[in-house]
């Protein structure tokens, strides 16, 4: 007797691809992941970019303030390391330009120094440039400077053409217009410094 | 599905690990900005409206009262007030013939292995 062998059934043929349910579930998970990533960027990347820009502003402002404090201390800082006498390199006066874009600080230069010396501050190419009157020493003391204004004022900082105080406004912006990085975020800060005249030399 | 849940949990743990770094950076930034605060800040942040913060903070560059302090420190004081009440007023100048001090040589510094200054050597000439 022969038993007719039944043709064995192989594994069920599954069609390739995925079902609508799987697609919907996958889309939902992708959307959820995108929301989570966007939240993570908003939470971590934005503060990181903000810290970067604001730190640069704070550092450049500190450098600018330090340079001005050095030159408004009563004597010229560039004295070759030789203290000399009290009259050498003594601060004489400050002369802001009429439009406020340039500040000139004059110093006495009794021998052996030159007769008079001056230091000029102005904004050039988004940098605060300090120039000594000998024309050789030209130095950028701060970057990202988008505004510099110097004017005479009262002790409270209110403008006064006959005032005995000097109001200096420095605006810093990061990234500045010369930077190749021109996208958001950007930050700017305006710093106000008021120069006080040094007291006159006491009488003997 | 379990794998997806595990992946999300790991992602959450990883993101939570960034929190201390962000907080540390913000604290350092605040400390840095407190040294010199701008009168006006303008922020253009990503996805946010432009913010303007006015502190109206101004600083005074106040020279020292003592002329030798002015000359040797070569730096004005950066103060929030127009004067420093703790800076003593100088009422008299050194008499004529007061020793004239010069510094003929550059001041030399002695550093240890970590780069810290351990000694300062200055040669002065008094005549």
C-alpha cells in the first residue's frame, strides 16, 4: 500500500513591508523623539550659546575698562618702567571730540620724556583702538566694539559740555557685523564708565 | 517596544547629566558679569523674542588720592561711587630733597614648579 505523501506546507509566505499600524506607531515615536530633542536643544543648547556670547561680551568689556582705568589713573602707564618724578607723565586733561567718537588723553612729559604725550581711544573695525602719540604703539584693547562715545558730564553721568567728569559709553555686540557668524543668537551690552579727574598734587 | 522604552530612559539620563554643566556655566557667567555689569543688555536668543534688560549701572574710574599710588599702581579704581571713602586724603607733598627712587633693573620673579610666584626681586636706587 502506498501512502500518498501529502505535500508539506512550507512556512507561511509573509509579504514584505510593514503594516499601517506599525507605520503609525513608528511615526508617533519619531514625533515623540523629535519633541524630546527639540526640548533638549531648547534646554541645553540655547543656554550654552548664550553663555558663549555673554562671556565674550563680559571679557571684552573687562579688557576695555581695564585699559581705560590704566590711562585714567592719573599718570601715563607707558613710562618704560622708570617711576621718575611726580611731574613726569602726569595726567593733564581729556579732550573728547565733538561727535564723541574719539577720546584724547593728554599727559605731561617733562624731560627725559617728550614734552607732551597723548593717548587716543577710538573705535576702528569693531575694535577699541588705543594709540600712543608716538604713532608706533597702536593697540586693540577690546574686540566686538560696535559703539564708542565719550563726552563731558556731571558727577551723576548726565551730559554737560562744561562738566568736569568724562562719560564713556562702550557698546559691545557678539557676533559683531564683521564676524562670519551672523545668525542668532546675538547679544549686545552697553557699558557706562565715568572718569574722575585725579586730585591736584598737594602743596609742599 | 521594550527596547524603545530603554532607549528613551537612557536618553533622559544622558540629558539629565548635562544639567550640572549648564548650571555651572550659568553660575560662572553670572559671577563674571557681576564684576562689570552693563547699563543695558539686549538679547536675541534662538526662538525667543528680543529681550532688553536695563540695569542703569554706571562705574566710576577714580584715581587714588596719593600721587605716588597713582603713579606706581598706574590704574584707577573701578567703583560704583564717585569716590572711595577708605582712600586716605593726602594733604602734603614730600619735602624738597625727598629721596628720588629709580628702578634701574627690571623686576624679576621667582616661580615654583606650578608657575606660582614665590619671590619678587627688585633693585632700587635711591639718591
